[in-house]
C-alpha cells in the first residue's frame, strides 16, 4: 500500500506539461509583441512571427516544442482565448451601433465572399486542370471566410476598436462567417450527393441558413430583453468577482448555444458582448467595482496571446520549397487578397475609410483551416476533394494574409484620426 502511495506522488501530473507549454508561449508572446511594438507594428504581428519561429524549430527537433504544438490542452486554452477575444470586442460595441452598419456589413460581406469564391475557383481551374468540379468548389469555399479574431486583435492593439471602420469590419466578419458556413454546407452537400450518385439537394443549406439567422436574431433579441434582468438579480451576489463570473457565464452560454446549432462558438461570444451594455451592470459598478470590459482584460491578456502564438507554430515554412505548392499558394493568396477588395464597394456612400474596410477583411485563419480539414476528409469516386499539396497551399494563404493585414491595416487607419468613445 505504501509503495502505491509513493508511486502516486512520483507519477507525473498531467498538468505539468501544460504549465511548461504556457510558460514558453506566454514569454514568447510578450517578447514577440514587444519587438513588434518597438518596430511600430501591432503586438499581434510579433506574436504570430515568434510562433512561426517556434513551430519551425520544433520541426528541426528542438526538444519540447513539438509536444506544445500538438498538445490538446494547449489547443483548448488557445480556443478559449478566441472566445474571450470576441467577447471583449463585442463589449466595445452595442446592438444599436451594429444595427447602424447592418445593411452595409451585409453588402461588404456578400461582395467579398462572392469575389473570393470566384477567384479561388478560377485559380484552381488554371493550376489544377485535372481537378473535379467539387474540388474547385471546395477550394473556392475555403477562401470565403474572414478571420475576425486577427482583425479584432489588430484593431484593439491600435486603439481603433470604436471606429466606424471597426464596427463595419466586425459586423461584416460575423455575417461573413455565417454566409461561409452556408457555402460550406452547400459544397459539402454537393460532394456527398456526388459520392452517392444523387442530385444536389438544397434542403441542408436552407436548414443551416435558417439556424444561423434564428440564432443571431434570437440571441440578440433575447439578450437585449433579459440580460438587464439577469444582471440586476446577480447584483445581489456579494461574493468577490461576481460580475466577472456572471459576464463570463453569459458569454460561455451563448458560445455553447452557437456551437449547438452548428455555428462557430466565437459568433455566440461576440453576440454576448454585443448585448451587454454598461447600464446592465451599473449596480456592480456603483458598489465600487470596475466595468466588465476592465475586468475581462487581464483574462484576455493571458489567454489571447496563446492562440496567436500557437497559430503561428502550426505553419510549416517547408511548404514553400515545393514549386507546385508554391505556385498554387501564390495564386490562391492573390485570389484571397484581391477578392476581399470587392468589400470596399459595399461601403460606397459612407464616410468610412473603404480601403481600411477591405484590408480588414483580408486575413484567413481558423475557419479557413477548418474548411480545409473538411476537404481532406471528403472524397468523390475514391479521390480526395483536397489533397495534402492543396491543403499546404491553403495554409500558406492563411500565413500570408495573416501577416500582411496588421501592417497594412495600421497604415490605412493612420490616414484617419481615431474616433473618440
């Protein structure tokens, strides 16, 4: 019995590896962020670059880094960071402010999505002439979604999260994600039907679209109606940290609800932040506590950089060495960048910086990689929709669009003074 007790104390605790991983990622994030700021760039750019360095050091055998790169617990922390980031961004806006740009945001998202899809299709037809129709559709679909997390962080780093351009970009990015999910559902349905020898069915697409609209409208309406009552009741809690706990619980619940209906959880997090206004928790503030955004910021400072460093670590620079992959990657990157420039047409007739809006819609990230992973798992007549080479090209698109957006967006926004809150 005593030997069993001694073995239990000597056995490695599963949290030990996670602690080392977080220590490395957080220090790397701050070093990279500091270097970027010293060079006049947003901190997020430094976090991504230092992640790329660490990831490729892992490929050459530096001990411990490969485990961090593929650790499931580190991945979960990073995913949680995206949720907190979008919640924090939502807190900087209100439903009323977003409704003001609703029609414009829809136009911006629709134009960018359509152009990116068409150019992605054309690039695949040109460089992969032997590919199937379904493969061309799928590659086009992977270029549709904007990575709202990247742009949101850049806008925060620049102190421009309250600018009209920021509201238009973030509103369009959320709509873009929903529309992209519909495109993915349509293309996936076509692939599955083709594999079974069946005609294309739109029932699944209509169902996905209905769920998306119902969730977004429902969460905003219910949130606006009931969140004041929820926080008024919660204001009776005298325990320390009550406002933070209630706010995060609201965020996590809507994130869960979004995932439960087949949408990205970060959409639910953004919706949660959007419906919460200062007036909802004024009882907490009246007792001497800080605003919810101030209380969330230290949590975001811990979790969010982990996501960006880890995303950089998962980029393999060796993909550039293969000429075929490099050519396809360059063509798809050009399609991704040029396609989103169509977004500027959706902002015609407004006083916003239309070029900044188009630049803010460029980055592709986690949603694009999710789409590409789906493509790896689908096949028609025994041929995969997306092979390893095409997947590598898509990863390069994510890398390049992620790296070029922060400096380009900073340069564009510098031409217009920041809006005052």
